[in-house]
């Protein structure tokens, strides 16, 4: 019996050794990832602790710890600051919402050097000039001769505090000049679109020929504003819609009662063009004021609720026509029209002719109708 027991033990050890040699031979010829030990006994027969542990791992399929992977700087920043990524995505979506991706009919790509609206608002990326560059806004001119068909000797308003009872002793002939500048404060606010512009316009009527009254400035209007302008690119009525914007506008004459006049508006801007022709549509909404402090409560019924300005360049001549209306009928149908023509005189010196008819040539005359004719020089190109 003892002999049989020894024989059985010897046979088992021989089998274990043969299994170990078989596994070792397979390991030498097969990649680690493909080795599968035959049995736990095969692992027991290994002398090295490290080999034995690896054998058990392979047998029972214990997964390896995942190796750390390198991530990009951008990915790490996105994981750390998800809110910033969401904001960036939102900005890009807003910017793209005003480009040709939003519209079914895409307009042809324009040359920014030939686009009237590009030259004025730096709409395309090729025409961007950066921020805080001063440039012209509205026409800049000096009209030594500015004549009116009907002097407003007694300016009045529905507010009794803004009605003049004393004759102003005005002359029909005076001078007028206008300064108007703008600068871009922020460029590409939303992705690659959306610029913030700051503008300032000042126009003065000077009774320079009224020696008897010591040549006073009859009326000066101050008009600061801030605009958010987006680039667009789609066709409508044969025109290329290039601009969409919104403006906060304040206008006042800086005078005390009873001559004080002022109002605030939110103006919406739509700009279209084709070749040498540009069209700007500007409907607006007046921000209401306290009735007691409102110097001109009915100004919209005279100056209007929007205007339309057409511009055309022919050779070296610039023509513009502005139309505005109260958008009411009957006796409340009021408005105005203004025609401007700038023409070459000598070198860079250009002449300027202006014709106005209707209500609101200035704030003090917002509800006074008259015809005005002016002649002088243009000091800076509009477009």
C-alpha cells in the first residue's frame, strides 16, 4: 500500500511539472494578453512570486489598472470650466444667427473694398480695423448760408413749461454746421460677429448775421448713442441685406425751460445695398418720460416713428434722401424729407447742398413746419 501511495504522488508531481513546462513554452511563444494557464496547479508550480501572481491574474482574468492618458490643454480647461465652454458656444451661436446660415437665400460674397456699408461699419472680417479708431458717422459739413422759409419765433409744446411767449427776433438767414464721429468699442462680441459702436453727433444753427441780437446760437442739438451691429448676408428685393443693429439714442438741446427739448429712443437698424446704392431703414421706439418733465410729449407725431435714408454714389458725387413719418393718417400725418448732395470743387475740397422740408429740422422746431435750404462745404465723406 505504501508503494502505491508513493507511486501516485510521484505521478501527480510529474503531471504538475509537465503542465508547468507546457505553460512556460506557450508563454514564450504567445503574447501575454493571449496566455491562459491550464489550471491553478500550473500556477502553483511557478517558483517566482511575480510569475505566479501574473499566472493567477491571467487565469482568473483580473483586469489591469487603466494607464493614465494625456489630455489636451483645451480638454482639461473644458472639464474644469464647463460654464465658460457653454458661454463660448452661446456666443458663437448668436454670432452665426445673423450670418447667411440663418437664411435660405445666400447673397454672393461681396468685396469689402467696394461695399458701401462695409466701408462705413467694417462688417466683413477683411474690413475690420480694430477698436478705438475715430471715423466719421453722419455727414460732417459747414453751411455758411442756411435759409428758412418760416422762422419759429415762438417755440411751443403741449407742456406749458415749454412754451415761449417772447419774440425771438430771428433772422431767416443763418449758418449751420454738423460734426459727427464714431468709434468701435468692442469687436466680435459674439464669435466672429457683433460690434459695439459709440457715436456722437452735434449740429448747430448760428444766427451769425443777426448782429442786433449779438449773433447767438439759435439751436444746438447733442446726440450721443451706442449701437450693437451685426453682419448679415442675404438677398431681399434684389438688395443685399448686410446689416442688422440696435441703437440707444439720446438727443437734447441742452437748454433750460421753456426752450428745453429732449428725448430717448431705441432705434432698430436694417442696412441693404447693391453696387453704388445703399438703403438704411430705422424704425424706433421712444422711451416714455414722466408727463410733468416731458418737454415734448407729442414729438413722435411730428418728427416721426422711423426714417428711411437712401444713398447713391455717381462718379464723384454723393446723393442721399431721408424720409420720415409719424405713421399716422389724417391730421396727424406729419413727417419730413431731406436731400443732401456733396460734389467735387477742387482736389479734396467738396461742396455740400442741403434741402429740408417738413417738421423737426431741429429739436426746438420739432412741431414747426418750414423749408430750409443750405449751401457750403463737406468736411468729411459720409461713406
